[in-house]
């Protein structure tokens, strides 16, 4: 029962609604919206389930500032093959060659789609006319590599509202404020097949049984696994608070295969005691690239190219070194290999050795006017949560980038220095293993965006979302609506409602803190079998002893409880993955004290895991299982190439 009598929504606890569709999309961020659009364009009935409001939900709900790997834009100096293979090589093949190639080959098409929906991708008001990063003919603007021009600066705050309008225009049925909680499966011709999902309205507790011929998982990557602050929950991760990896947990419980879940990095953003708001401190990375940095005396910190040559002008910071074709920058690439390393300030240790004095500052006043304005006012303003808490708040309080500096905390583009056991899923993290159709190991279930292993940023989400949506639509056209097990749905409904009937129990925040502490203690920077098994035992005790005591007063708190239960499942996946990799690995930022050998050939592979009836099953997959990217893609996408020409993507 709902205990809070002031709750403003209807009480629909116990009410079940059954809906059918051709393609079911779980998650209404960038990937989910594009998946739904692709399926609807192919004449399929589509239901999209989103825990928030689609117009502003997901990691890009408040915006983003750049779109990576748009290699087919008319100004690009690189090919999709060059950049996709660079991502693969840069990560020592612990990378998603399939999804990166889709991103590189189809990403600019999705930008053109976005423009047709109403999103802003060009400097149409000529605010930056004449700038080195602007193409005067197309009015496209570029970040990082001004020679090769494959990363575009965009007005990402316009994107989600534009996608929302297009979804409505296409007639996609939107179940907003509805939390997908479990996948439904059945057996078709002796093989496991997706049959849809269960969901719950987070305002009213209405229960949904959603049957579908094809399902696309397009939810977020996990978060709040190692770090959580009950007093400042809204700031405890870089991504939105509600983005916690429920799709991973649902997939694991249904038997979907994952890889690279043992990979995590020392935290970069979190308000769990250490961090400032993202992009709110002076730095020279990502959104702030390539800001001028100075030390405490006001002495400018030099930029150098990959060969150590000191650069004397601001413009040189945006060009490859002599003999270098291109360089990589962005959210996935922090410290690239020599071949792909771009201009950067001198290493911190070298700066201290040379006598540069802390603290350091970003000094935009020393940059050309157009570079200063594009960092402070566009990049800071469009990226993530920067528009209100950073740009508007700092400006209101008197910050003037033409004369003021912002102090730098931590190193690089982080906003603090974290301990080794304080970890996050940042960069190219683990996720669902899939084939060239972005199909999981369960027929009829596809994945996109941050659900995929080694996922990237916004362009990756949009391109893979659309790709998965069209593949799911093709599959749906050739099959009947699968059956489902009513008892399975009934068990899920009972599981969802259980905390409503516990009085004076344990709050969701307490369990989230307990999970984070357990993961720091037993699955931190250095791992070993004894610690990992101890961690699994502890999390198992939480399931037995704490979960039955969880209680809530309203559907919102009930939603938070189920988020934390999904975090608990994700933590268990990480522990299992860590146990199965019996060696240390530099590319995976993975250290085992009982297996210190680094990257032995026998373990240089994807360790793919799924569970059946509680038993974890492993198989090993070659890192280059995807084959030649261009060849394999073109085998499977002739229909899209015809569609692309018909829609004029190649000419725009």
C-alpha cells in the first residue's frame, strides 16, 4: 500500500495493463529515441519506455557539447575506417569495433536527422564567423583536430526536445515516468527469444506487461556502485542520478551475455566527499580543450605535441604533429598512445620538476576571443549539467572569463583526486556482448548506446540506437508475437510491490551506501580471489537479510529501491567478472594481487559471462571477432546504403 496520503498521483497498485507492439524500446535517452524512430520509420508499431520525461531524460537530457567521430561530414579529412580502427588499436582491441564503425560510418547521418528534427548543429547565427574551428560554407564547427574536422561542436541542449517532437510525429507510444524492470522471454523453435518486458509506473505503481516481437535495450551504463553520498545524492555521479544500469541488471537476470565488466577506473567525478561539479573547475581537457593554463605566479604552462615540441601559439594546440595524420581526444580517450596523442600540457610531474608552482588555473583571458567564447558560453553551457550550475551560476556571481581565472583541482580533466578504491565506470566500460546486428545472445533482444560494451559518447548512442532499431524492425517483420509466462510476470509484480508492505523498514539510501562500501573494500583498485569471494558473500547476505526489510512510503521511493536492487545486481556482475579474469590487465585498469602477470596471451581475449539459474557460465571470445570492419558492415547493410542515397545523406 502507499503510506503517504499526500502523494499527488492516483494509487494504481495492483492494476495491470497489457500492451502489444512490434518493437519495444527500453530507455528514452539518445539511443532509445533513435531506435524508436528507426523502427517507426520502417512501419513498425513502437512502444518506448522511459523512467523520466523523454523531452529531457537520459545522460544528454540537459545537453552535450560535441559529437565525436562524424567521419562522413563534408569537411572531414579522415575515413570511418581510419577512426574506427584507431579506437580499436588505441584500446589494445578491448574495444567495440562493430559499434565504433557504426558510429563513424553513420554518425553524421544521424546529425542530419537531428537537424531535420529541429536540433541545432550549425552556427546559423554566425556567432563564430571567421573562427579557425568554423567552416564558412557549411557553418559546421569543429573541436580538437582542426585539420581533420571529425568532431563537431553542437548545441546539444536542443536535441532531446527535438527527438521528443519527432517521436510524437511518428506516432511512437511513449510510456513516460515508467520504469522497465524485467525482460520477458520464451522459447521459439527451441531457442530462447525475447518476448517483451515488465514495467511499473513510478507515479502510480500501475504494472505493465509489454509484449513485443523485438526488444531494444537502450538504458544507461551502471553508476553508484562504488560511490554514493546519501546527503548529496544528486551529485554523486557525472551522469543523471536515475541512470544506474538497470538494463545491465535486467539483462543479467535474463541470461544476456556481458564482457569487460571487470573494467573500472579510479573515479573522476563524484560528490561523494571529494568532487566539484563537472566542468566547473579550471582544466584543459574535453569540454575545456585547449584552455590556456597558468601556475600560481601567472606563468603560462606550455603545451607540447606528441614529440615533446613546445607549441608557441594557441592555434597549434589544435593540429597534429608533423608526420601525424590525426589525433584522438574526447570522453573515451584520456591518455592515448603515441600514434594518436594530440597536443597537451606538460605532464604534472615534469611541471613540478621544472618549478611550476601550485595551484594551477585555467586562464581564458589569454586566449583569442572566439576560442574563449566557444569554451565559456557554448561548450560550457551545452555540455551535461553545465548550463545552470556552472555557466549561469558563475556568471551571476561575477565570473568574467575575459579577466578571471578558475582554479584547477586534481589532475587532468577530473574535478578532484580520488583514492584507488573509489572507482567508476568511465570511458570505454563493460556491457553487453553482441553481433553485427547489435543482437544479444538471446534472439529478438538488441542493445544500443551505453548498454553496449566499450560504449562511447553521444554520437555513439545516436548511431547505434538507430542501427539497433532498424535491425529490430527487420526482425519483427519476420516473426509472430511470442508468448510469455504469466507466472513469470506475476512473480515480477510481487517483487516490485514487496517494499510497499514493509513498515518502518530500511531506507534505500542505507543499502546503496552499504553496497558502495562493500565494493570499495572487496573490489577496489587491487583484487584477489579471497577478497572477491568475501564481497560476493557479503552482497549475498544483503539479498537475504536487508532486501526483505526495505520499505518505502510512495512510488518514488519504491523506484529508488529498485534502482538500488539493480545496483546490487551490477555489483555482483563485477565481482564475478573479476573472479573469471585470472590475470592483471593494463588496458582494463585491472589488477589482481594473486595473478600479477600483466596481459598474458592466454587471457588476451573477451571473457564473456552470462548466468543460467544462478550459475555463471564463461566463454572466451577473440578480441578481433568482428573481422574486417568495412567488409563485414557492407555485407549486412546494403539496404541502408540504398536508403541513405535515397534520403540524400551523402549530398548534405
